[in-house]
C-alpha cells in the first residue's frame, strides 16, 4: 500500500472528493485508510444511564486507498 499513517492525502473519488486530511489509521489487509475529517458517518447512541440523554456521534469511516492520493508537500 502506498499510503501510511501520518501522510497528508487528497480524496480523489467519492462524496468527499477534493477534501484533504491526514491519515489516522491504515488497514493494509483491507487496503483501506481512515482520514481525519473525511467520510464521516453518524451513529445514534442510546442513553446509558437513567436520566441521561441519547446522542448522535460522528465517526470517520475507512475509505479505499485507491480513492486517495498523496498531497504535494
């Protein structure tokens, strides 16, 4: 895989095309990477304790390594 953790990348395909960010995690077995601030998904969380409220969390999801390229330094 040509991308490693800590690299600055540009998304070249998909709904976040054109966005830049830093690679937070790389998953070589699946050929995927997690980029900070890109490909966010909303996860609804139930209340854990009585009296507390549920919440909606945003989490970065992996994208295929072929959809990103290294940004020029």
